[in-house]
């Protein structure tokens, strides 16, 4: 009966793991802010030809979406297979829909 059943204490391994996870999330958040500032800088400065601005912005947006999925929505963690399948299925459906609409519009 003298067991320590205090569940408020976290073992050192879990504490270090939580610290590393928070560090990764803060770095990712900082990178996303930097990518946003780069995108604003590209548009405001008009240093690039307009033909190249939109593809660069789309690439930066795709990178930010990847950061959102893997770090803030915890898609990199175990036991997230079903949400991953649903999100990837939704992305695939959106790509197919946009491709179909593009083909119908410009054909």
C-alpha cells in the first residue's frame, strides 16, 4: 500500500522528450514565419518577374502546409494512420477536382 501512485510526476525521459518536441515545434513555427516574410518580400519588392512569382509562392505555401501537417497536426507520430489516410485522400480528391475543372475549362 506504500506505492507511489502520484501521477503528476513525469519521468526524466518523458520530460526530455517533451522538451525536444517543443523545440522542434518552435523551430518549425519560426521557419513558417520566415517563409511568410519571404513571400511578402517577393511580392512587395517586385524583384522577380511576375511569371515566376506565383510558382515560388505556391512552393512556399506547399512547404508550409507540410510543416502544418507533420509538426502541428502530429502526422509524424505513431497511431495517426487513419487521420493521415483521410487527409491524404482529401488532398488527392482536391487535386483530381482541380485537374478536372482545369481540363474542362481550357480544353
